C-alpha cells in the first residue's frame, strides 16, 4: 500500500516533475514506442460484479475514476480512465464464475508501470474487504450508444463531467468516442468550453 500512496502523490505532480520522480522508482520501465506497451495482469478469486466494484473503488482512492465502461462482445468489460497526464485502460475477463482476470495498462509520455502496479495493489486490498454482493455504482453514469440515436443498442456507460477524448460526430448533440476495445460509440452531450489545446474535454451530458 505504501507504493500505492506514493504513486498517488506522483500523479498529482506536474508532468515533468512526476516523470522524473517515477523514473527513480525501481522497476519503472519507459518504452520507446509510446503506443506499444505491455500492461500488468492479475486474476482475482471474485466474480465479475465484485471485481468491477473493486476496480472502481481503487481508482477513486487514487484520485481517478471509471470514466468509460464498455460492454465487450466476449462478456467482459473495458474501462477507460485518466487525466491530463495519464491515459489508462483496464480489461476484465471472466475465467470462471468466481475467477476474474484484470489487465491494466497505463501510459503518460511512456508506459507507467509503477502506476499499473499501484492499481493492482489497491484492488487486492479492496477485494479483501468487499462483500460478495458488492456491485459497481452506476447511478451517475449515462449511456453510450452504438449509433447516434437513443434507439441504438447500449454499448456501455460514461461519467458526465469526466474529461474524455471525444470528437464531434456530425449528428446534432452527439459526440463520438473511442472505446477501450478500439471500437467507437456515441454519447449525447456537449463539450464544455475550455482550453482547445487540451486533448481531454469535459463532457456536459444531455438527457436522452
């Protein structure tokens, strides 16, 4: 847990200062190719519902959150999270009804292995304390749609107010977003006015 809280402090530092600090942590690796990196993987003796809850609470304890939750075709889930310094993805796969594998990859200007390790450690601690009946809180999430229409199938959820990498879809009041799987989805919302140079935009949701 000490490593996890150390990483929390690092994530709150300005970019160059944080990167310098992380590079001093033993085991932190930085890849040459920013878009090609290997994440961390661990299987937990818990069902999917409980594991999703543990992941959500772990990110929140590290001052992050589940920004996007994708329903994937194989029955698993993809999670997108991040801030202006970090981009992260978590994939969850059911191995058995009581065994779930979590795959985490995080990058800044390069791979953030230490952040990945911190998240794994916090998930460990959270799952030890959560009851078997635990479930992820989706009360503050809105739908992601396969197409820009409320009649289109739901493919996941997004968190209104989150900073997401979105583009205009060409359909009025709908934005386009890339999911953790690489597929695209649509959300009903608007981009809050801010610094146009920022890659992440704060999303103001609109009712479907």
